[in-house]
C-alpha cells in the first residue's frame, strides 16, 4: 500500500507537481504573455480546433462502424472488428510516416487527390487526417459494448407500437447511446489534442499555419526556453483535466440513466 | 381453417430488427471504406515502402549498426519498464480491488492520468526535474549522474506513459473475483505470500498477461515522451521509433520503413495475441474447469 503510493508519487505526482512549480517562477503577466503570444495562440487554436473537427468525424464514422459491426453480418466482419484497434497498437511514429507517404503528392492517395486540386500532406488537412486516424478506436470501443447490451425487446416494443424503423433508431436506440457516444468523442478529442508522433510528419510544421501545440513545446525546449514550454504545457494539462472530469461525469450519468440489469 | 382477422398491423419480422437492404449495404460499405482507407492502407504502405527496393535492401537496412543498437536499446527499455510496471501494477490493483480506503477514487484517477497527458508533456516533466536548469539538475551534475539524454531518462519517461496498462487490466478482474478465495486460504493457514502466489496469481494470470502485452507494445513504440528526453545521440540514445524519425527526415525511406515494419509487426502480433486473450478472459467469466 505505502509502496504503491511511494512509487506513484515518484513516477507521476512529483513530475507533475514539478511542472506546476516551474510555472510559479513566472509572474502572471509573463505567463499570460507567453500563452497569448501569436504563435502560441495559433498553435493552441490549430491543436484544439482540428482535434474537435477530427473527433466530430470520428463520432459519425465511429457510429457507422459500430452499427455495421454489431448489427450486421458480412464477410470479414471479425477482421474489421480487430483492425479497429490498429491505431492504438501502431507506434505513432510509424503511423506518422505511413500517413505522410500515403498522402504525399506522389502517394497512393495523395496523387489522385492532387489531381482534384486537394493537397493533404504538409497542410492543416494532413493534421486533420492524422487526428482522425488516431481517434478511430475511441468512439467504436466505447459505444460497441453499450449497443451490444441494448435490449432488442425495446426495439420490438417500439415497432409493435407502430414506430417506423427510422423512428425506432433515432428516438429509441440513439438516445440510449448518447453518453457512450459523448465519452468516445471526448476521449478521441483528448487524444488528438496531445498527439505528437503521428501528426508531426504530415503536418508541414509551419509556424502559425500547421504547427501543433505539442510541437511548439518541443521547439521551445530545444531553444532552452523552458518557461515558454512549461506555460504551454500547463494550458494543455488543464484542458485534459477538464476533459477527464467531463468523461467521469458522463460515465456517472450513463450509469444512472440505464440501470444495470 | 380460417383464423380471425388480426386487426393490428404486425410488421414483417425483418423490418423490426434491421434496416432496408439498401441502407444496410450503404452502412457496411461506408464502414469498410473508412477502415480500409484510414487503417489498412497506412499499414500496407509501411510494408510496401520497406520492400520497395527489394528484400536485400530491407535486410541490409536492418543490419546497420545504428539499427541494431536502436533495437537493443528498445528491448532494454521495454524490459525495464514492463517489469517495474508489472510489479507495481499488481500491487496497485491489489490495493484498489481488495481494500477500502479513503482517496481510492483519487488513486484511480492518478493511475489513469498518463493516458490523458500529451506524450510531449510526459517527457517535459522529466526535463524540468533532471535537466540542466531543472530542480535536481545542478545536484546531478555535481555528482556526475546522467539521467537525461541517457538510458535512465528514457526508462523513466517510458515507465510514466505505460504506467496505467497493468493496473487497468487487473482492477476490474480482481474486483469481480472479490476476496473470498483469499480469505479461505488465509483461514486455512496459508501465509500472505503463499496466498498471493497460489490463489491470487493463478486467478489473474490472463488479465496480467493482457496488461503486460499492451504495456510492452506501448513501451517499445513510445515516441513523443522518449523523443523529448533522449537527446537523439546516434547509436546511443536512439530507440527504434526515434531512429524511424531520423532516417525519414534524412530521406532514407527504405531504411526508415524497414525499422517501422518491425514495429508494425510488433503491433500486429500484439493485436492477435490480444484478441486471443480477450476470448480467454471472456471464457474466464463462466465457472472455471480445473
């Protein structure tokens, strides 16, 4: 017991406390100056904005994937079910260079897209694509067990009461999936905001245009501007605390809404 | 023969449980297309690029001294961080699942924390502690101890990011099993350690393996956190993912993708093993046959 706490504090608590202590070296004006400087603000905007957009795509596509995996039988279903986890398992640097190669102007997907006048690699669109990639498992894996557990009887009841299939899906099934969907969305969003490895290769990393916040931290560190790096990290940490809190709340909400059988 | 007319409309059975064929087809096609483009293609690209100059070039790239030293370092780091997280993951899960104490929720949140922190920040915290300008930096320099830009720093950052895996895999399993079997063993005269190795451990072995598997995959593949603390000293502090980055940025695509293909294979093996273990764990929920 005491051992666990000691280990936990050595590995997690002390390092994180160190981060916050380091920010105390800065006056509030200095901190505010760093966080609201044009380059930092743009990096934060890019990270949070594109993560939000990518999480939205994952919400919709994740729901479609879950529906197909849970409700339909088709050849290769189990294989598709297994590959959903690949973005979890594939090291981020590998994903990064693979996506870049795929979407580069001469790449398998980049070339046809370039003919349509769409440039993906080394633009913010590339960041968006990488963020979709790493977020795929979250929505699928949080919604899947809930949809599997859902009583078919409720649907039968709705149908026998005269609801159309459309009605049953959107008024009966979807509402009971909302907590799980939002949890998956929040997890995908949080992951995308902090993501580094799979994004930096495809991003182009142009300051103010395609530079994500985690990369700016790394750049500031390599310039020995520790205070700048720390200030950006604190902003991102606070954001992830808020997301964790929201996810915990969502899960409690889900438990009170659907009583366990 | 003639049954009374049923007045209420009963829809055909098919209609109740599923959507019209066209919609079903569109949903399946969309799901498959999405997974193919975003998941399967990147994976195929890794292997296609690694072998684009033939098998000889592939193996030549892997036999480079730099590649070999990166592989050795990655294995070393994984061994250190997995074994430490294995021990402390079991203890942490044991404490959380079998005992009640105040601050339990806080402890669980803390254990989960590394999952929601950006890998770059995970690296940064150790730079702030052990770097030249860090809290312990001057003391370490005075005593000539190197943590940052050396193996200890890489190990620390890796332990940090892989901390939750083992504990997370064990907590639900241990909670479900309760304390009855342990209590029985103790009341029959078994010592604490005997109880642990003869009763608890056999009960959690599959869950433990599951946690170790995921922990190992992440430890070998971690990039962001390790990148910040490693210092990128060639042949010394480059792990496999870091070498992938360096080679890629030097336009040595075949070499870069060759290393990447090893990591991709590790990911695939992990996934297969994970699927098998998940089936084992599901079976474990029905009464065990001994």
